């Protein structure tokens, strides 16, 4: 049992060391310039006009986030469908509760207007 935790600790330790070495090496090897002209954003050799910040509508982010949430939750249906007979009536009840929670979440999001796409 302790050996399994040792493997997990070793995995995280190697990951932390690898990430630290990459950050250190990139700070050593990066291009460094003191010229202020080289620090501005490059736009085809012309002086930049305006601000580089463009306002982004929250609707795009919210739609993508809702898609990911419901897509991942729908992904849980496939293993359940494959092993449906092993779970029996208790598995059917649990999946009914799961689908009920999903439906309540969808109704809530719908009522809050997150699915409305106003131009």
C-alpha cells in the first residue's frame, strides 16, 4: 500500500523537477533586448494603432463552458449503458437521479438566459 503512494509521490516530484528545469532553461535561453522598439507588438512593420485589447463577449465563453460541462456529463452515460445489467434496479435509480440533476441544471441555465444568443 505504501509503495503505491511512493509511486504517486515520485510522479509528482519528477513532474515538479521537469517543470522547474524547463522554466529555468527558458529564462536562460530566451531572447533579451534592451531596445524599446523590439518590445512593441509587430504589425507588418507599421506602428501599432489603437489598443491591443479587444472586448470579448461573455456569450462565447459561456456557451463553450456549458457545452463542455454537459458533454462530459453525457460521457458518463456510455459506461453505464455498457454495464447496465450488472447494476440492476439500483443502477437505474442512480442514473435517473443523475439525469434528473442534469435536467435541473439545464432548466436553471435556460431560465437564467444563458442559452439566449443576443446579437
